[in-house]
C-alpha cells in the first residue's frame, strides 16, 4: 500500500455501511414526522446516525496518515460507540412504553425505566470522557502500534492503532451488557406471543450488537475475521433494514388506523351522549304527556307535562300502577291496552277519555309502543298522549257550518235548475226566431248544462269548491272577461287571450275596453258603453284581425255577450263579457250554403240536360245526314261547298252543346259505383299519360314530386283521374295564356307546372294531398268565392263551359275530401286536393 494513498481499501466497507445507516435514520425521521406520537422512530434514527459516525471513524482510522493521528480516530470511534449504546437504550425505553389499544404490554419482569436511564447516562458520560480526556485513562498516550491485515485482492494492508486504557474497556463492557439486556427483553416478547413488537426490536438489537462485535474485532485486530465481519455486517444491515423498515411502517399504518378508529369512537360516544342528553331534555319538556312502564305495569318514567295533567308529583307516580292512580274501570282499560302492545309488539293509536285527578274529563289522542333494550329484549312500553278536546269541539262546529252550507247550496242548485228551465224555453224561442244562430244557441245551452253539472259536482265537494271554480274559468272553451264601469280589465281567462290573439296577460290588464283603438274600430267599445249606461245585455258579432305566424294576419269573427254586473243593492259594478270565436262556424255555414246552391243547380241542370239531350241529338243526326248528302252531290252542284261549311258548323256546335249536356248530366248524376283502394300516384301517372304529349307540344315544363311509402285511398279511380285531368288542362290554359307558344319553340323557364303528392294531417286524420302549382295568369281575388259555381268561367267565350271545377268539386266532396285554391294575379295558382287515407288497408 502506497503511503501517499488517501483512502485505504479497508475504509470502503465502513463507508458503505455509513451510507446505509444514514439512509435508515432518515427513513425513520420521516416516519416520526408523520406519526408524532411514536417517538421511538426519532430515537432509532439517532441510533442509526450514531452508527454512521462510528463507521466513518473506523474508515478514518484505516486511512490515517500520519500514524500519530490514529488515537484521535480511536477516541472518536469509542465516543461514537457510547452514543450508539445510549441512543439504543433510549430507543428501547420509547419502544417499551405502553401504547393505546396494545394487545400485549411490555414484559414488566425485565423492563425497568431506572435501569434504562442508568445505561443512557453512563454511556453519555463515557462519550464525554472519550472526547475530553487526554490521559492514559482512555488511551495510552504516545503509544501507537501498527496492525497488519491480509485482505483478498489488495494483499497485506497496515493501519495504525492506539492501545486502550481501563476506561475504554469499561465502556465497551457496558455496551455489551446494555445490548444483552435488550436481547433478553426481545426474547420475552416472543415468549409472551407478541411477535409483532418483538421482531423489529430484535432486528434493531442484532444490528447494534453486530456493530459492537465488529468494533471489538477491529479494536483487537482480529484479522481476517474483521474483513469477513464487515461483509457479513453489510448483508445483515441490508436484510435487517428491509425487515425492520417494512415491519415498522406496517405497524405504524396499523397503529394510525387504530388511533383513527379510537378518535371516531370518541366522537361517536360524545355524539351519543349529547343525543341522549337532548332526548331526555326533549322528553322532559315536551308539551305532550310522556310516560313509560315496565312489563308489570309500573311507571318508570313521566315527564313534567304528565305530572301536571295528573296533578301529582313525580315521586307519587314512579313505581305505581294505573290502579293506584285511576278509577278501576279506567285503570282496567289502560291495562288491557298495555297488554295488547306487549303481546303483539305493535304500536297502538286511539282516542279515549282521560279523567284527571281534578277537572273535567278530556278527550286525548294516545300512542303506545313497545320498548326494547340493546339486545332486542322487550322491557316495557312507551306512551304519549295529548289533549284534543278543543279540536273535537272545532270539528263539531265545522260539521254544523258544513250542514248550513250544504242547505244553502241545495237552494242555489234549485235556483239554477229554474234558470236552466228558463234557458231551455229561451232556446226554443230563439230557434223559431233566429234559424241562422240555432247551432250556436244549442252549443251555449250544452255549455250551460255542462257548467251546471260541473258546479253540482263541485258543490258536493265542499273543501275543493274554490279550486274547481277557478279551474272551470281557466279551462273554459269560451273567453270570459270582467271589467269595471270605466272599462278597465279586471279578470280574464286564457281562452279570452287566445281569441283576441295575445299571449301576454300583463299587457292585456293595461287595456281600457272603452278607449282601445281596436275596441273602438270594431264597435265593441260603443256596445260596452251602451250596456253599462243603459244596463242592458247586448249580444253582437265583431270582425277583427289576429296576428298569425303563418299568414301574418287572420280575419276572425267573435261573438260576444255583454252583461252588466250589479251588486245586491242594484249598484253597477262593471260588465261580464263572454266571447266565442265563431269564424269556423261562419265558414261552415257558407260552405253549407254553397253546397245547397250547388245541389239546387245540379237538380236544375239535370232537368234541363234531359230536356235538351233528345232535340240536340236530332239536330246532330239531321245535320250529319245533310252533310253526307252534300258530300255525295258535291260534283254536280256548284254551291255545295258553302252549304257543306254551314252543315259542318251546325254539326260542330251541336256536338259542343252535346258535350255541355254530358257535363251537366255528370255534374248532376248520383254515383252508384263503389269505392275501392287505389294509389294516388298511380292515378296521377294515368292522367299524365293522356296529357304528356300535349304539354310537351306547348313547351310546358313538368315537375313531379311523389313522397315515398304513401298509403292508399278509397275512391273511384276514373272520377279522381277526371279531376286531375281537369286541373292539368286548366293549368295548361293559364300557362299558354301568359306564355303563348312561339314559332321557334323557345319557352321561358317560368312556364312550368309542378305537381306534388304527399301525406298530411287535417284535424288529426291522415290525408293524401295532391298539389297543382302553375305560374300562369292567376285568378282575381274577387272571382275566388265563385270559382266552384257551375257555368262560372274566367276563360274567353267559347273556350270553357264553366262546369269543370264545379264537377271536380262535387267529385272530391263525394269522396270525403277537400279542394282548396290559392292564387295571385300574374304570379301563380295553387290547387290542393286532399283525399282521406284508407285506414283499413294501410
């Protein structure tokens, strides 16, 4: 070994051990920071760090140059050994303390705190003496020897060493005694069955003991045993470090969980104690009477209210039975109730008469329930009762009020029945006088009957009468409104908002019906002022417009009944307005009138057609005979060509009259052919097959849109095809009128006929709609109401009979469908044909 070397190969192993013990000490210091109550982690960390100092001092002794410095390292090693022993016995004292919820306590026959403190103080003093003393008491002054060690790889190595004094020998012996003391304590842990605590203690003890033995071997120069001990010590340190750390960490986690459970248990115990205190305080001060009895019927508890009701003190009640406190018959009844609760285990609720010691008998509501202990055993009954005498008196008064109210309501019902009879007679008079409003009177009478029936049911349910009246007004199909004498709106229902086309009730409340522009314009304000001034009821119809999302503004017809409201003294309080939207009824009446007109014209047309048919056939036949003769004589008579033209004109016009007669008969004919399922797209294709070439010749672009999966309709296919042909020809004429065919064959893109077939719903029922949309000349608005009238046509004379649309209208109506028209002049015309779906074959 070169004398200039700084680190001896012998110093490598002590330095490795120093690093491991430093890491183990830091680990246990971290555990102490987490578990403040386990101080043994701190003292064991100090023990490990003292072992680190010991290993560093050993490494320094091996590498000492010059040799005279060796005694200083020897003193440091001896002081570190004392500190290791002192720290270990302190760790032993902390580890042996009794811990919360420990399964097995420390072995008290060996463990003694005084002995542990004696060892600690002795070794601390020994460490101080090693550091401070410079005499031969610790190490022989001026005496340094050279020790030799044969180490594999490096061969023979030397290092200086001092000769120990008597104090050092005493110090090393005390360390061995302290370690043996700890060893016996760990053995007793195993003997008592507490291996969980004995195992880490034994591991720590072996580490320190092995370190001490190694130090003794170094001290006396037992080579090569020292070299082997260092490697064995390194392996043992690693093994024991893993075992000790994992065991202590696991024990720390278990201990922390146990402490957490104990803290939770303390919190629950405190909560339970507070709950019991609160329950006792609550039962003691409840305004109801609370008591408990054992299985023998003796009172075990009574609160303050119970004592007050009985007029006795608690001492006079506890331990007594019902026979000691109440009359025999009442006590026997109480005892039977208690027996029922005990035998069935069920809660008993009843109303009974209670006779206290002083005062009148009282009605009480009683609840008795069984009581059980923590093991589920029945221990007695718990009872509570309270006075309901005043409540029963109140119920009796309510019953009297209900009876009086019922009698008043019966009188009101009789009065309303009399009113109903008057209304029935008024209805008959109105039917004779006003045939046009007969349906409306019947509807109002039905509404009145329904309202009377609803009010009769409401009167039978007294407690819900007010809510049902409110529901009746809110859900009434007619608008209801009340106003004061100045025209200010007071009350109204949602139907009234819907009729006038408003969705904001707050804005409507700001209206003044006498001054609002719409009310003044429609004449309603004048009728209302007249009703309030003359105190008369007024019924009238008002035409107004309502905003619509689809068409902007819709025309509405509203029928209103204005009735002045008077108080019992005859003073005017305002007016009641009942409003009903009769727009659809008016439209229905117009349609009925139109249908009646068409029926009358049909009957007239049928009579005229039958009278004309035979003469016109004769004229046509005679004209045909003369025309044939004229053709046969054309070669011999020079004037035949002129006569032939006249005969052809007669024949042509006669055929035209015959076609008109045929259309009249078709219009008036009563169909007997049965309806059968058919697909509207198929009927449309058949009609287009007959008109397609003519439309192409006129340069009309045809666009067809047919929705998929359409259901069938029940109809007469030829009649529906006749309607489609008529509508296609009308559209063709309109397009040719606006866009006449040109010689070059060019036509604008607007010369177009669009046909769409789709499924729609009308009044909740499925229909197949066929829409014909052309961009022709359109129809003036004033002609639309007369469009389906027979013989009415917008074509030039000689181009139409005026029966096409009226016949089509009759066919569609006969099939239960509808035909609607929408047109704008010089823009477009849209005709919609709706046929009901054949539900049976869908």
